[in-house]
């Protein structure tokens, strides 16, 4: 009897429908730890997300007494929503385990780190937000990263040219 095959990582990722990504996050921040959080959304917000109408470029996570909140994330209004529409820039509650909340809140207060969203996606029909504990990069850090990338790119091109000969 053949063994059942394990699901590959590619098959797992295919279930995820990415709605919004913060592509500038890795350029502006040094990403230390990543977490997956659930989102508390209203009906029109979910429908707008399913249409891909979201922007998290300027968003961040704020820790209040009631828990973590995603602030400044723009989810466009759902046109057929009518009078039941949501606020596009409203704050949205994030769902995390209690120990994760305490850990992130403590580290952001103590060391001057921040928590930023990296992407919003649907996994098995449920809206999720990938957040990261991040430290802001200085200008020279970004320049150094650019130099490293450029050197790696040039080395790859040289190796490719040598292989073709």
C-alpha cells in the first residue's frame, strides 16, 4: 500500500490569496520576527479585500489596553455596500495569542522597535495579516544593502557569462 504523500509547501501557499503587500518594509526596516495575526473585519471590508482593494504601505500596529490594532491601513469602500460601508482608514483589531501580545508590546516599549504589517492575505477563506517586529534602518544601512545587492548581481552576471562561453 503506497504511503500518503505529504502536502508540499507550494501546495500550502497556493491556498493563500495575497491581497496587499508592504514591499518597502524590507527596504526601510530590519525585520526581526514574523507573526501571523487574524483580523477583525466588517462584511464590506471583507468584500473589498476580496477585490484586492487594500494598501498597507503606511500602516503600523499600535498596542492599546484592548489589544493590538492595525492603524492607518487603507481598505477601500465596497461600492455596492451603500450606507453600511466602513471607514477606509479605520483601525482594525488584530487577533494574537496573549503571550505574543505581551512579548511584542514589551519589546516595542523597551527597545524602540516597531511592529509593521507585511501582507494581508486569505488562508482557507479567513483574512490574516502577517506582521513583523522591525527596527528602522538608517540611511547608511540602506546604502550598504544596495551595495551588497549590486555586488551579488554583478557576480551572478559574471558567472552566467563565463558559463555561456
